[in-house]
C-alpha cells in the first residue's frame, strides 16, 4: 500500500470515528449551544465586491498564483518530508499580499468579521484559531469556483491549509521534531506494513485536508454564499489537520520515549542486516554536512565525470552540464541523497565503514540495481531523488523523447558520479 492510499484511509478513519472533531478543535461552553440566528450574506455583500474588483485585472490573479508557487517552492524541503518535521511559518508578509490584493488592512477585516460573528451566532464565536486573512482566501476560492479558474482554486486549497499549519504544528510539537523519529512514526502508523515512502506526504496531507471537507464545492459555488459557509469551511479545514496531527503526535511521543527511529532494529536492509550502531545518525550528519559543503564549493570533477560517462556510454561534456545544473538547483535534495547512501553503507559495513575507502565505492556502485525494486525506505528515497533530478530538474524525458536509453544512461552516469564524489571528498 502506498502512503497516499494509506493517508486517505487515515483521514477517512479520523472522520468516521470522531464525529465531534469540530467541537474538539473549537472548545466552547457546552451550556451555550451553537445557534445560527439568520442566514446572513454580509461577507458576500462587503468582502466579495473587493475581490471582484481586484480580479478584474488578470495580473492580480496571476500574482496570487505566483505567490503561492513561490511560497511552496521556497519551503519545498520542509514540505517534502514524511510528516510534520519542520515548521513552515506563514508570516505577516505572506498575509500582507492578501490584504493588499483586496485593499484592506487586518484591522478593517477583523472589524468585518466581528460584525459577522455578532450577526450569525447567538454566542461569542471563538476566534483564537482563525486568522482574518483566511476569509480572503475563502473569498478568492469562491471567485475561482465562479469563474472556473483552476489555477486559482488549487492555490487557495494550499493557502488555507498552509496558513493553519504553523499554529497546529506548535500545538503538538512545541520543542520541534526529530526527523528520524517522525519518519519511523509515519512508517508505522496504524500498524500498517509494507508502506511505500511518498516524498511529498506532508504537502499532500495538508492539501487533502482541504479537499476532503464534505460538500465544500457545492456550498462555496452557490450564487450567494452565506457567512456561515466561510466560517464553517475554515473551521473544518483546521479540524481535519488538527485531528490528523493529534493521531500522529500520539504515536510520535510514544516512539520518542522508546527512541524508536528509522535507524533502530526495525529498519532491516534487503540482505537482512540490522541497523543498530549507537550515534549513527550524528556521525552520518557530520560526514554529510562536510561532503555537501565540498559539493557546493568545488567545480565538477572532470576526471570522475569522464569516468562515469565512459562507464555508461554518454557524452562527457553533456554530463558535466547536467551535473552542474543539479548541484546548482536549490531543490536538488542532495543532502538527503548523501545522507541516505551513508546510512545504508555504514549500517551494512560496521567493520570497514570508512567512506573514503574502496569498500564504500564498491558498495555504492553496486547499490543502484536494487533501488527501483527495494522495499527499504532509504533505498526508495535515493531512487525518488534520482527521478527528481532526471525528470523534474533536468527534464531529460522531454529532451530525449524518442531515446529512452539516453535517459537511462545519463541517470546511471549521474548516480555513478555522485557516488564517486562522496568517496573522493572523504
């Protein structure tokens, strides 16, 4: 079962066994039940005209979409993790883009929302976990649905969950997260086995927390959207993420107590070797940091590039250019490539574990054939990073549209070069 399918089951389970997640995420006095007083359209009549006016200009719409893409790209390394490992701040400058779009200040929008609360609900609706700029995001989503602008709709789906994420993250992980324990936690959630690592699990989980809100499209596509629908959608997205993180955090802290990580005996390599060395993670991190620094501060090693090109029968000059592009790309995930390779090597070679040795070079070059079929998460991650280099950064499948052998050859040559250089730099 793939992580994407597994997380679908997880979220569905959250919804099926926790019918009161809305109330739990928004605690209130049970003696004062929620009562909607009237159908109100204050936001439709006062906020939506500002969005309609702004979006008369296509460049403004493009600006929102571009800002969303930039936010995700700038935080890609934090979002492309197995779970909520890093906080991804949604800063004042990010919210300011939204306020500037509709020509309002935060204070003006807050006043508008306070009016809605007093008109729609018969009690003081809690606002501690609602950010005013989220109402702008919902308004833009409504506009996108009404005008069938798919790019804007997708942007708003991400924005609403990304604006909730840092607040919910701090709620459950005030002191931060150990990535190795989180990886282990996500790998073993629900006692599932044979799960496949999905590189963008966190990003997908946040996105899915928006799209799995029942009936959202129908409610927000109405000719006139009630104020309650704005508030209800914001609350439900928050509740989805909160419930998922609550379950993950419960397992995380149990594993933290046991120091259960992806490097503990449960992580077994294909040949049956168990990873058990003490301080393995810190040692690998030190070597990885030093290696990455050398990758970034040195030019491509032409001798090793020529060697790799000859081994795989590809053009050496072309290979040098491809390698330069990969190393210069900020999304290259090279750190994880080096780290995962070192973890596999050192755990498999406890006697001769020097990275600068012939043993490492032999291990690394022989590792490649097993990457695409292995069920070991670290090997799967290396394989996914190679695909990211070849198909996302270099787009070789578009360059060699009729020559698949060339794509395979360059993929293998790039891998060989990286292994040679890890060995060379150590």
